[in-house]
C-alpha cells in the first residue's frame, strides 16, 4: 500500500521496495546506513521511505535482482531443482512485470511505435488485437461487442477506464514480450499486477 506526501509524492515502505527489487530488508537498511543505496530514500525519524518514482526508474534501468548460485572452490553444493534457463525465464517475467498502467500508455507505446522498428500501424494493430484477446481471456467479457470500433482508444480510455487500462497493459506487454523474445506465457502476463487502475500518473520516455 503506497502512502502519499504532497512534496515527495507516492512513498513506498522498505518492505514494498524489497518485494519489487529483490533487495532484502537488511540490504536496504545497510545501504541506507552506509549511504550506498542505489535508490534515493527519505529519512523520517526512525522510518525510511522511498519515492515510488525513484523505485520505478531504478527498475526500468536495472530490473529486479537476478539470482546466481555461486559455488566457490572446495564448497559443497546440492543439485539445483531448476536450471540456468529457469533463471533466465525469471528475468524475462520480471522484465515483463515492469510494464504497468503507469508506463504502458506513454513510454512503451511510444517505444513500440517509434523506436522498435515495427511499422506504426502494425504496432497499434497488434496492441489492439492482444488487448481484446487477453482481456476477454481474463474476464470473459466480450470487449469487441462492447467496443466494436476498438481502434477508438480514447473512447474506451475516457469512458471506461476500468476496462481500458488492464486490457491495454496486457496488450502492450504481449507485443513487447514478442518483440523482446521473452519466455512468458499469456497467463503470466495476466497474473502480473498491472498497477493503479486508472493510473494516478503516467511516465514518459
């Protein structure tokens, strides 16, 4: 649950930051004490906060921490249940989860239509098609029947935000996952939290 400050904006607790980034609570505390934190923070008495914008920007650039099983010479180790491929897949899912309602409309649609190399009309068509398909898979709603002219983004965004934002986020995630070659399933795209609906703030490039 985020907290709001009129000066600093949305604030996250250490526990929330730990869940998002993969840093442990002890790592975050040590970084704060030594002033080595890769994410800016706020001290308020005995409580520490992180601005959500700072955390989002850190994740956009670095992503969550990846796991690495290190076996030094002479150390004993047990066989891993998973594999390196599982670790790569974990990274793929983490990258996909960073696409949220806050950044899908501006940052990632702008990337897909301007910088990805996908022709602009094709990018929009693919997003719209996946928007409909995945939202209907998730809810059972017939989005096409409710919005036969699905190309009118603004109609749905302005008048039906609680359907638009999750569906749009799903569509952008799917097209990005295909473009990046991520190993994620449709169900994993649907299961990942999409963020605030409607978003309280939009990020740009």
